[in-house]
C-alpha cells in the first residue's frame, strides 16, 4: 500500500483502491496490452479497467452506437478469454460501462468513451486514479510516428500517471515465461552440442 501525504499535513492518507487501466483499440496489439494488464492486475490483486475510445474517426462508415456495440462485444471477448465465466460475475451494467466482480475483492470494468483516444485515456486514468496505464505500440518506426503521431507516445507525454507501453506482437506468454522458455531451450541446445 502507498501512503500519500496531503500538502500541509504530516499524517498519511492510506490509499486502498488500486487500479490498472488497459487502453485498447481494434489493432492486433490489443490482446497483448490486455494480456499484460491482466497479468499485472492478477499478480497485484488490483482492479482492472479495459477502456476504448470511439467516435474519433471521421472516415467511419458506422454510427457511434454501432461502434460502441462492437467495442462492447470485443471487451467481453477479451474478458471471457482471460477469465472463466464461473470466476467473474456481472455486478452492474450501464450503457457504456459494465462492472464485473472477480473473486472476493477485485473488479474488472469495461468502459467505452466517446472522443479523442489520448484525451479519453488521460481523463479516464485521472478519474480512476490509476496506478498504471497500459497502452500498445503499433511499431510504426520513426518515419510513421513523425507523419502520423502515436497515441501511445502522446499518452506517455500527457498522462499524469505511470504508463507501460507494450511493444509489438506478443506470443501470449508472460515475459518471465518467454525468458524461462528461451533459457531452457538454449540450455538444452548447449547440451546437444
């Protein structure tokens, strides 16, 4: 737990609710972002919010409400892919927010916001007082970033909370599992030589 001191006082105010915000879109990196966020939230027993921003693309051919329905379905798929339906239950359901109860003390929240993704991620992180914001990197490289800009880069610069950028394709294994597997593979290969 973190002790937070209010200005002008010497007594700490203990912060009990801990949370991670996973900001996802429809890119191929969304699952890697959610995997990382789930792993950290489970390890630390933190609340997890999965958030997407809609309505910022002027070239879209569907309505915002149709886009929200698609995103809500995508969030459900991600959540039920990582958590058994017997381990979570729907606690409350609103138009743009569903709250799931996971175990005795933590929650998973699905939020769909309308507006600029960078603004929505930063505002949501502030509202949640998120301990960590997890975003993905599309790996555009220097040229792509210069031309298009990058949501993750802008979030890192503007967000007042810690930000973890998940890069590239993820195999679905945690970093520890991937490193452990690679070490074992290299060790076995050395024994065969």
